[in-house]
C-alpha cells in the first residue's frame, strides 16, 4: 500500500516559512481517529484503559489529546512522572512500569498515587522502604522466559529480556504482597515488540489470563486488572498491512470469555500501554535536501540527522521517505540519504530507490511519531528540532521549540566559560 504523507508540498512550504526544517510534525486528526478506534475496540471490557507509553512521545500537548479520551500515562522515569503530573494525570491515571528503579522514583510515583508495576520480586522491599508501606494497589510484571512464538511465526525472546519475574517469583510476590496488606492486584507482561499481526495481543492475553487463574488458585489473590502493555506495531514498510484494532479487540474478547469468565474472573479490567501504535504513523520528520554527493555511491545530504530520529542508525530500521511534490515521479535514482553526524550509521535510507532529488526538495520521513524525537540525543553538538502539531483545522501549532546553542550549553551555566559560550 502506498504511504501517503499527511502534508502536501504546498503546506510544508508554508510551514517552513515560520518553522525552518528540520522539524517533527504530528497529525492531530490521525491521533484522534486512532485513539477513538482503540477505545471502541475494547469497549466490551468494562474499565478498559489505555496508558499512553510516555517514552514514545513525551510531549504534554500530545499527551493531553489522548487524555481527552480517558487515557492515562505509562511512565518509567522521574521526568515522565513529572510530565504526567503536569497534565493532571495522577492517581490511577499513572501506571509506573519501570525497571532498575531508584527509591526516589518509587517514592515520587507513590506520592502521585500512581500504580507501581513491579519489575522484580526484590522490589517489594524497595517499595516498602521508599514509601513506608506498600500501596493498596500494585501490579507485577511477568516474564515467561524462553522464546515467545506466535502462531504466525513472529517470535521474540523473553528469555533474553531483562524485564519481569519468573512464574515462581511472581506467585511468591503476590503471596507476600497480600500478606503485607495489598488489596488490589494487577498483572502485566510485554513479550514482543512492534508486532504487525492481529494475533499478538490475543496470544499474550491467553498467557496472562491463564496465569491469573493459576495465581488465584495458588495464592487466593484475585487479579483485578491485566495490562497487555505495548507491542502493537505499525507498518513501517509500504508492503506491510496495518493491524486491525477491531480484530485485535475481538481476539482478546474471545480469550477473555474462554479463560477468565468461566473461572470467576469475568470482572477483570484490561489496560494497555501502547506507545508506537498511538503516535507512530501520526508523526513525521520533515527535512530539506541540502547537499548531493557523487562518489562511490550517490548521496543526498539532508538538514536532519540521527539526532532527530535514531531508529535507522541504531536498528537499521526502515522509515519510508516521500519527496514532497514528487509523489508520482518514477523512482529513477538510488540514494543513501544521510545526516551530518561523523558516524557512518547516520543514514535515513541506504540504497533507497527514490525520485531524482534536487537541492531544496522537502523530504517527509514517515512514521517518526513514536520513539522518534524522544530518542534524540546531542552527539556532535547537534540540536534537537522543534515539534509542531498540525491541527484538525489545518493550522499549525508549535508544541516544542527547537533547541538553541544556549540550551546545549546550559549545564555549563555554573562556570565562567558559560558567558563566552553564550556571549552574555
Ligand atoms: C516501551 C514500552 C511500552 C510501549 O511500547 P510500544 O511498542 O511503543 O507500544 C509499554 N510498556 C512498557 C513497559 C514499555 O517499556
């Protein structure tokens, strides 16, 4: 399926007059339509709630859009908790699915009333120490180990993942937590990432639902909420087919009726912690071609680099590129599309067939809305770009300004050299 950018060349040119490239831009309509469909797909479950994985796109203005639909925030660090607090998402609106957590983070989350999702059995003691006593409502993260193979052949490797507890540990953890006065219990697992299949959630649900039944039998603990976590993926390549969220919702419903209902657990509330699925397709990195180079290969240099979107550099991830205004041109050239970092992995595309690109052409790099801006860093002293929101009425709102050298140097502000750096 052809990937269609949510900006035309004309619109991009208009935006660039105010906000020079590179920038990230998000499509409000896409975000809203998608969250509405997700909630509809799980509306059969009373109490269903999506906790947006803040790490995917930690921008309060985007988080607030999801909040309008009742979404909470899935956090795993202090600053993510602070973002949630700032938009008024506290208490049951916070799921804290962290790992390798500090006492300060547990304490901060507990002060906000957030739900702590324990990554390890040893963290029971840590939470007690950090918070004085265990909160009344807690959750645990499960890791079944081994290899998780979906019936369609997709696999992931939980046995190699640092997250979660073994079955024996998690069963012990619930017994201990119950003894220590916890009253409401959740169960969580994240077994495969970026799955482009309607089977992942139902098969994960079966693992968790069966475990909830076993926990109930072995410890008397009744799990009241089950967190299917993240992992629903998006089609990064044009040949992949999108997930059908309604099929996914129905698939989970079927397993729910099959496993939980007959075991007296039909009132379990489901939650999800989706990040990529909520924002990925609705964000793009927009960049201008500024150089071309003909050596052993054909290179197009753009004004963005891996600092703005590092997935291609670190995982060799594919991000589709549309040259705006040349949507219908033949793919007559083969390019490496590069940024300016002094790292050869700084390439948005390698040997990609694209229309002939001229200097000044605007490139729309698709599916950068999740794990895009947020993964950014400052290598080579590169500055992070602005984030813009394309509103439903067609206007554009700045939702994060671009970094300036002053931001980059800010952590020298307690030294004399700072004055020279920022020429104050
Ligand atoms: C990263 C993460 C998510 C979100 O994952 P996506 O693949 O973006 O949906 C959810 N929960 C936890 C604990 C995570 O670490």
